[in-house]
C-alpha cells in the first residue's frame, strides 16, 4: 500500500523485534467502527496483561 501511494514520502518500514504475531488486515464499514475495534482490542490486551 505505501509503495503504491501517489503522495508517498520515501521510507522503508522495518523492525528488529522478532514476533510470532503477524499483522492483520481488518475491514470495517466506518471510522467509528474502526475506532471501536481498536479500543476493544487495546482493552483486551491490557486486561490480559493485568490478569
């Protein structure tokens, strides 16, 4: 996606941190649903860390 953007700034994204988790593509109908998804995901991770 980044490489194909018309108004692209030159950058290469990378990480040295190893992880078994892979990025996910989540499709939602609206920005409000996107925000709700992210809040729910963050809260789930935070609660799991406190358990």
